[in-house]
C-alpha cells in the first residue's frame, strides 16, 4: 500500500478530530506570523512552533487508518502473538543468544 492509497482510506474519529485541531493550530500560527504589526520575538517563535506542531499533527493523523477488516483477511504468522500486553517470542534469535 503506497501513501496515496493510505490517504484515501477512512480515518478513525479520534484522529479526524486531532487532524482538525492540527489544522486550526497551523492557521492560528500562520495568522500570527503574517500580522502586519511588529510583535515580540517570543510571540513569533511560539507561532512558528504552532505551525510546525499543527502541520505534523495533521499529516500524521491523516495517515492513520482503520484497518480492522484488513487484519481479519490477512492472517500473518510472522509477528509474535501479543497476550495481555506481553510479547511472547516463539523462536530464538541467534544474534541475541549469548551462549554461543
């Protein structure tokens, strides 16, 4: 799956809200930076951080997809099973074995 296919898939509700908040932060930061008055350096620095944080939050939130149906169809056995928050390793890794 490439990036453009991923962007077209549905986004979960929480990440849609986070994306919209990120867009709002970007708009607020952009409005402050482009004001035609001279502002203190701290205010313009904070506005720059708002632009960066809002842009990153929006892009990352847009790429999160709800893939419940895809996981049901694909039964990959390469990943170790996760039970109650602990990873159970099924085979030994020769690179991590200190007895050799």
